[in-house]
C-alpha cells in the first residue's frame, strides 16, 4: 500500500479514526476486542512499520476522534488535517464527504480485516504472515493473545448482563472461563487459573 502511495503522491498524512477509544474505554455498544489497541500502540505500529522505507513518505499521523454526526466529523477532520489533494479510503461515505479531493482508488481487490486477525489470534491460529513483520513482532511483545482473551471474556460477561447473545463464542481459560454449551461466563478460582 505504501509503495503504491509513493508512486502517486509525495507525502502522506495518516488519520487514525476512533482515537478516543481503546480496550479500557471502548466505544459504547462496541465489543472490547474491537478496540484492542490504545492510541499509543496504534501509532507505534505505524511508525515502526514505515520507518525503514527508502523514501520518507509519512509526513504525520493524526489521531481523529469520532464525532456525533457526520457533518461535525467532516469539519473536525478538515480542521485537524488541513487541506489535502488526494484521499485513499475504502469507505464510500468518506469519498462523498471529501469529494473536493481527488480520490485515489484502493489498489487491492480485498484486504484482511482486523476482525480476521483477532479471530485467528483468539483461536491460536497463525496470523503473523498476514501482517508486516514489525506489526506482528509488536503484537507478540504486548502479549496480544492474552489481552484479547481477557477482553473477549469481558464482552461475554457484559453481553450476559445485558441479556444479549455474544457474537463470538470461544473457550477461554484466562481469569474468566466461558462455556459455549450453556452460554455462561464465570470467574476462575485461584486453583483453576493457569
């Protein structure tokens, strides 16, 4: 993707959306696992992934918070980023909102969504080959598997509290245990903890 951008433009500004949410403060209504990295971790992954490019194309990374309405968000983004000539996004609504910018076509037929990576990590499947090397190493360093297991257990407990069927069903063996058979999560006692 960055190589594609390097052929199209001189500099890139990366906007990181939903910057105010992370695993400790998830977006209301979202699962904890959806926001499994905090802003500092997201920035570190981007900086580490792109630091060895032959051409310094990344000018800056700007955190962008969500806003209550699309109109407020567009104004906010323009204030934070300033003017720009090109936009690369998969989201049709962003293409519509920023129609004054030339739209760069997404160069790939499909991409791997973060939900696929999360799913593979929770199942213990390999995922490292799907990510840039720095990103995979960073996730290992912060013990992302343990964090996701814990966050997923929290999501299950919250869904039970709200009387909602959880969207993901994994057996967990961390501080919480979840049984898909009876859809019940419980705290493990000290003897049961790994």
